[in-house]
């Protein structure tokens, strides 16, 4: 899809008060992910917010994103559709939301 549209992939990590890691740690993890998945034309973003949902919504607005893709671990997919993240995104964002298994 990226090649078809000539899109830039923006990898985003939300830092919350309960889940702190350094910028250096997070950027290294994102670069490793991009390398393992052979992603090209990638930008890395680290955004601080009180809640993950809030951070995604605010980053999407601030950066003018066209689409949101969420990588979800298989054991967390059920939880994703039961509460917080998907509800906040689907109910408050006017962009397509794509989820995929990581």
C-alpha cells in the first residue's frame, strides 16, 4: 500500500506516565521494527500524553495524518475492540483506522 500511494510511514510511540522509556530506547525499537519489516520512507515520532488514546488523537490532529494503523499483539486484539483505544479512535477521529496483528 505504501508503494502504491508513495506514502510516508510515521511510526509513533506514545509515552504515558505509567509506561516511561527513554527516547533513545524507543527510537532504537522503532528502527529495529522498520528494519525487520523492510519499511522505507519512515519517520519516527515520540509523543507524550496522559493516555495512549489521547496521544494518538492529538498526534493525528497535530501532524495532519490521513490514516491510522495500529499494530496489535494477538492476545490483546479482543481487548482492543472491547474498550479504550478503538472506541476513542473510532468515535473521535475522522480518518480510516486499520488494525493488524504484529
